[in-house]
């Protein structure tokens, strides 16, 4: 099909899709929905601002890791060129030249199998079968991405209308567009070209490029978790830092429960890290830099056992390292005459980590006042 007629069909189908959806539309996604259109527009604004602030190479500003532990650093153009050699001319037209395949013709439109849709160019997982739905537009449609960090958005003002283009975060392959007429819970319709995707059936081995990094977890309590989370999140090699509660007697504690200092939980930060980039012992030394391990059941103005200093070890190797680290620190000049009171206990003994309420996640980022890491 000629390009012009393909575009005309695409626009017509997109508009029809919007009209049909408006007629029987469920309420729009809530503004707090992390995958809602407001969120996407904020992301676009932030990216555009980032490009202005860093004219040298805006790509370098992208996060290194996605929430689901994939390396999403932008690929170099030479690597993209190399990967592009395997594409058919039809696929290359869509992926590299922002083309649109004819509606109703894509190979994955009617695919109802369970599995993962990955980027045809670089292999990054982009959508899961659980979010696929029949939009009636003739293109594979999804209501949310596999991971919000795997999709890059850009305003597309071509053909006299403003649309939001979607691309692969890692290799910038063109995928399609996103519209506000999808089903709940997001209210979004990610409209895809089959040409941009490969499908991996559930149970089949994912190709190496589609696998997440092998990560490890560590748990640190050192006073108010807002600051501990903020600091540890900045350590290179840390994929995520999550505020929560650990080491207490009750299940599913809330912030209010823990504030009573009767449940025994400590405000704890769960760190997921890439052991190829940062070692557990490096994390231990950062942890001791950002809090005072000699204060018993308090940290500065915050008093009570929920603010105690603790390391909850995930396995015997971590337990051994933590013990040796504390012994060495105790002998150092920094702690001369001051006793380290950090509790070291195994996760298996103290029980699971419970994530804190959303209000307490990324607190400093949301409210400003983020503190840089101290000098090492
Ligand atoms: Zn890609």
C-alpha cells in the first residue's frame, strides 16, 4: 500500500477508535495513575527540558536501569546500525523511518497467546500479553507498557495533528502512538506496528537481550527512611531503593502502626543492586557514611526503636561481610571510644520487608530537598 493511503487509513482508524471509545468510555485514568496521559505529558516536558539543559548529549541523561531491572542506557548509533542490518526493508521502514504498516495486516494483530512482546531491534520487553486488547483499529493495542521506563514518548505534529509517538527507550525504534481512548485501568491505547515487535511465548527462553539483569537485594535501617532511600538511590549500581518496614512483630504494618513504637519495626530501605557494578561491601560503607551507627534507637532528632541502626542480611555471605565490616569499622579512628550499636540479623529470622505507603516513596524527590551523597 502506498504511504499516503496508509497514513490516511491510520488517521481514520485512530479517529474512529477515539469516537467508538468515547461512546462507551469508562472514566479516565486517575491523575495519579503512573501510566496516565498526564504523566506521559509530564515526561515529555521533562525530556524536552533535559535536551535544552544538556545540549551536548541529552541521551546521557536517561536512567541506566529500568524499574524491572533492565539496562536501558541508550544504545550508540553504531550499535543501532549494526542491529538494523537484520531487519527486512518493510520492518526497517517502520522502525527506522517512523513508518506505519497497513491496518489489519500485522502479524501480531490477532495473536492471543500468553507471552511478552519485545523490541524487534534491541530485544527490550515492551508489552505483556495481559495488557493486549482488541481495539478494532487494525493494529495490535495495549493499555499499558511492560515497564513505563521502557517506552520513550515524543510529540508528533506531522499530518496536521498532534499525537504522541512511542519509541523503545533503549534503541529509539519507532513503535507507534499512544491515544487516550483505551480501557481502564489506564484509559490509554498504545497503538503498535507488528513490524516493531517480536513475540516470545510464555515458557520459552527469553533471548539474552530480553532478560533482566541479575540483581541482589540488601536491607538497611538508619533512621528516617526518606533520607536513607534518597542517598542510597544515588549510589552507582543501585537499581532501586524502596522505603519500608522490617524487623517487627506484626504483619503489613502501616506508618501509623510503626510510629507507635510498639510493633518493633525499623524504618528500612530495600536496595536492589547490580552486583557487577556495586559490591555489597561498597553499599555497607555508604550506609555507614550516611548515618551514625553509634546512636542507640535514635538518629539525631528522631527518637525511638523504629529509627534504630540495623542491617538485615539476605544470606550467609552478606551476614559474614556485614559482621567483618562492623568489626573493622569499630577498630578505625572514626569510632574510637564510641561503640557501634548496629543490629545485624538475618532476613530469615526477622521476617519479610513490607513496602511503605506511596507517600513515603521518593519523598525527597517529590518534595525537593534531595541531599547529594557525601564525599567518600
Ligand atoms: Zn529497542
